[in-house]
C-alpha cells in the first residue's frame, strides 16, 4: 500500500530520526500474512448480511406501496398473524349506514304557508264567487276562483269540507314531501319524522303533494274531469311540502349504527402468499403488511440477521471455493484479494444506496413505475471495476457474487432471473474492457457499453414501457444518466485503488511506459547503456506477450524498469562502461558479486521512492530470480586457498524468487537473452539461436521456471519470437564503397539475417 510518510521523531539539532513505523516492514508483513484475507472475508460477510437485512425490511416499507398501483414484487408472510381488513370493515359499516332511516323534520314555516293557502282557498270559496278576482292575492284565492267557476266540483267540496280538513290535519301531523324531494328517496327506505314537539314517528310512508291530493280526491265522489281538476289544484296548494332533511341527525344515527359493527378480522399463515407480483395493491394489502410487521416477535430481527448471516456465508463460501479452484494464486496475494473484496463491497454499497434513492423518488411520484429501478442500479460500475482491477477470471466469479446479492436485495422473488441478467452484463463488460490501455477509452467504453448492455439485458422491459412515450423517455434518460455516473465513479475508483493500494492496471502501466517518466529520464542520462538494454528487453517482452496472448502492456512496463537499480553504480556495468570487467577483476569475487546482486535491492528502493506499482516491483525483484552468478562463483572457487571453508552457492545467488506469471517470466527470459546475445562476438543468426536455446535450457534446469505459468507450447513460441527479434536487431550492415575508391569488392561487415524457415 502506498501510504504517506509517517511523522518522524525530530532530534533537538533538527535531524530527523527513523520514522515511527517502517512502512515497508508493515507492507511486507501484511503481504506474507493471511490476516488481510481473513479480515476482508469477514468484512464482506458482514456487509452482505447487513445489506440483505436492511433490504428485506425496506421491501415492506408502507410508503413504497400505493393502493391502486401494481405490486413491485411478491410478498410472503414471515409469521402467522391476524389483521383487520379495513376495506371490508368499511364496506360492512357503509352497508349499515345506507340502511339506517333518514330523519326529517316538519318545517313550521312551510306548515304555516300551506295552511294560509288552504284557508284562503276555502274563504274565497265561501263567498260564492261574488268577489272579483284580485291580482296578487294568495294561491288559495286563485285556486278558489277556478273552483267557483266549476259547478260540479264546488258542491262536493262544500259537502266534504270536514273530511278534507281531517285529512289535511293528518298530513300535517305525519308530514309530506315535495314531488322533487320524494323522487330522491330510494324505494322501501325507512323514513323517520320528528315533529316540532320532538315527537318521532318511525317508518313513515313517503308522501308527496300529488299523493296527498289523490287521497283527498278519494274521499270525495267526483267524476272526471272534475276529479283531475281537483287533484291538480290541491297538489298545487300542497306543492312546497313540509318535511326537510335533518342531515346531522341522520349522519349521527348512521355512525352510531356503524360503530356497532365489529371489525372484519382475517388470519394469514406463515409462508402464505400475501400479494403476487403485478397484482393491484389494495387497502387490504397495506393492512397485511402493517399487521405482519407488528406481529413479528421481539427477537425476530436477531433471528433474521442470523438467517442472513448463514445464507450469505454459504453463498460467499461457494464463491470463494470457485475462485480458489479457478485462480488459487489470488489467495497467496493479500493485496490483490483485499482489492477484490473492497471492490465488491463498494459495488454492493453503491447498488444499495441507489435503491434507496430510487425508493425516495418513487414515493414522491417522480418515477412513476417500479420497473425503472432496473435501469438505475449501477451494475456497470461494479463490472467495470472488477474487470479492470482484477482481470478476467477473478471478475467473472466476483461478478457472480455481486449480481446475486444485488438481485436478492432488490427483488427476492425474481433473484434468479435478475442475477442471470446482471451477471451477463458483468461478463460482457469484462470482455469488452479487458484490453483498454488508456483512461479516456475506459471512460467512454464503460459509458457506452454500460448503457447498451443494460438495455440489452432488460429489452423486454423497454418494450413494455415503449407503449407510453413519456415513460419511455424517462427510461432512456435514467439509462444514460446511470451509465454516465457509472463511468465517472469507476474511473475515480480506479484512481483511488491505484493511489492507496499501489495496484496496477493496463492504463496506469501504459502511463508508466512513457519514456518521459522521471526515472527513465534519469536512467537515460546516467546509464544510457542500461536504458538501451531496457528498451530492447521491453520490445522483446512486448512482442512475445502478444504472440502468446498475454498482456503486452504489463510485459513492456516491467521490462523498462527492471534494471533501474543500476542507477546507483552505473559505471560498474558493462553496457555503461566497457572497462567495468577490469574493475571487477581488481576486487574479490565476493564483493563483485555483491555489487551485481545489489542492483536488485537498489532497484526496489528506487521503485519505492518513485511510488511505482507492485507489478513493477515484482519485475525488479524477480527478473534474476534466485539464479547463480556462475562467473564469480567459479572465480571464487579457483581463488579459494586450500584448507579454507568451502564456498556456498547461496553467497553467489540473487536474493529474489523465480518469476510468477507469464509476463514476469517473459521479462526474465528476455533480459537474459538480450544480455547474452549482446556479448556475442560478431553475432550471427546461428549463434543467436544457439545462445537463446541454451539460456532457455539453463533456466529450466536451474529451476528458474518452476513458478511460471507458461506452458511448453508457449515457451517455444516465446523462444522463437526472441530469436526472430534478436536476429533482426543484430543484422549486418552493407559496407558501401566510398565515392573515389577503386575497390569494387566491398562485402557486408556481418552476415545478413537468415529467414525464419532456414534457422534450423
């Protein structure tokens, strides 16, 4: 990890002492300890369990369930519970309210008005019609004027005057309606009437002015059409009606009756389906969710957490097993395993927070459809981060865990389907960005591919919402905004991992491969021979990596920096000073060997000083492995006096380990082949091929390839690639005849390169 320098102790004279903590010691200790791996596994386990627990509780948040909309997912009862069906209860109470009698009161003013009309009617009638018609007189007088002129009707009215009075008095006691008011009363509906004296008459028949007039006509023997005239005239007198609705009393009685109805109680058993996906949400659904939450036992939260811990543990252990079977080296690299675990945790947190943001927007009605959440989950962020930091194999398996946990957090009933869709996005994203070598291409490819892959994975949802143009526009907007945010977030996350964990990506290694790097500039000035050697080794390694489908950027970057340790004593190396062999012969072999071995250690010091990534450090530390420096070992044995203790080979071996991985092995072989072929006197294709074959054979016999991942076929391809490149770089030049020379027998100063088909 590329930690900042710790604050050192300061002596009184101002000279800094050794830092409080040796960063390199801590880093090396963590790299050799299983503690980071155990810590990351525990942290990942806890994170997945807590997120699953929070997500399950959020799925039953009542603010996310709106009556009248479709259910976003299915729900099953987590415990046996009873609940009050408020909708059914309200329906039963409303039925009782509707059956309650309507209460009416007799309006004294209306009674007085109608009495005046009737009194005027009979007063006018008693005057025998001698009184002339007076405009503006009351209604009874006007009607009486018509009755006076009707010879048949008048005697009958005078004869049955007392019967009419009794009947009218009965009407005033029980009341009657206007014709319009009576038409609004349902058939067979109970009517209660309250008199001005607060006497209540129950279940009064519904009478209007016309029915009262018909009853009056029935007690009189009147023939047609006089009867019709009488009914019409009396209905006109009684038309206003005397009953008015007492809505307050009616509502109070109805409410009292409704309160007597017991609530409708229903019971749901544990595991029973509460609501299926895409069913309409009703008030009963909300009652069930609320009642279930209240019915959960007090220790249910801990039990649920235990279940989530167990479930996530099984899922994570299965993923780790697949990862171990596929890429066991990852468990030997705590730094890389830590990056893997943190990348998955970051992605899960991003997915969870995005879900919470969507739920807030959904509750506020900004996002009208729950299906839109599928286009808002930043799966491309996690897929891109895993692919660029961990490579293909690791990202495929870690992506499965990420997809599965995210699907369980969002929709448990659709977890399998969503996990497959998101895993397809992860796999395709890993394939599309694995060879990216610069940050700009990474950003645009994550942005474009993230949008296209998500649209492809959920094409059926897009087809469904395409019927609503407004919803389709929102879907496309969310899709591209999500992809853009994923591209920015993944780029920032890559920067953070490169900075804090000193990890490498193809993009950062491409930046390091720039010959303008300060360390390479220094190497060019102070050790130009070593710089030329490194550039040649970089070319060999890059071409060989391409030939076997390895990572050429890693091979090139590691080769450029593998010999930077020679900057400490550049003149002691023959590529920088042709007299260096003579200098070595003046010193004891042990000291000469120490100088040669020291360039590896010095290279690591330079790498730490310039904050080079871990892969560059591995290239520096392993490019010689633990190979024997045979020249000085033989020289020391020859000069060792008789009787002296025998020399140990370990004193003349490099302190590193044999390279691990294809790129590091290629760098090691390229370094040895280039240096050996440069030492040849008049190199020819045959000599170069023999030398390369001998180096490969010696490396295999010496055990320097024991940790390599190269197969025999790939080793042969690398060897042939080295031979072809070295022959091309060491081909002869034609000695052209000078302008005034008579010599016409100029010959090439070296043998021309031999075609590849003739090398053997």
